[in-house]
């Protein structure tokens, strides 16, 4: 079997990098969880609710990050196995991720890195060489 073309290999590596950054971000949130309630109080959350709300935010962020990371890792592996439908699936996940980031206004710091990596991966994923290899035309 012919190996995947370079643009597809780079796209998958970039998707995997997005997954790793997401998981590292969640790990850092958990490591800094003691300060989160205080930050919420500084942002006008009642002190009595801050601890419960911080825990809820950590759980939601962890769940979302794990789902996206699993999708990027899994679909990336399937792309190497020449599953053309995985390209559509990872693109849908990436678009949902993009909408979530833009809707929350989180486009600075780590999220800017995620956006750049995701856009670069998406462009490489849909290049002609990647399409030809995934569809078996090459």
C-alpha cells in the first residue's frame, strides 16, 4: 500500500497536536483548581456559589476537551487507514469546535494556538494530494 501523502501526514499530526494541547489545557485547569473559585468571586459570582460553580465548570470543560481530543486522535488514526469518511467527520468536529470557541469569545492565548493549528490541519486535509490518496485515485 502506498503511504499517505505529506499534506495528509502533516494534517493528522496537527490534529493530534490540537488534541494534546486540549488535554494539557484541562490538566492545567485541574492543577489550578484551588484558585478558580476565587477568580469566579472576582468576576461577580457569589462566594457561596463559587466552589460549586468552579467544580461544574471544570467537569464541563474536561468533558468537552476529552470528547474533542478523542475525536481528533481517533479520526486521525482512521485517516491513516484510508477511511475517507473520517475526513468529513473530523472536519465537522473542527467546525463545531471553531463555533464554540468563537461563540465564547475565547480567541486569545491557547485558543489562538488551537485555531491556527486547526485551520492549518483543515487546509492540509483538503488538499488535492490528500483527496486523491483518500479516495484511492492515487
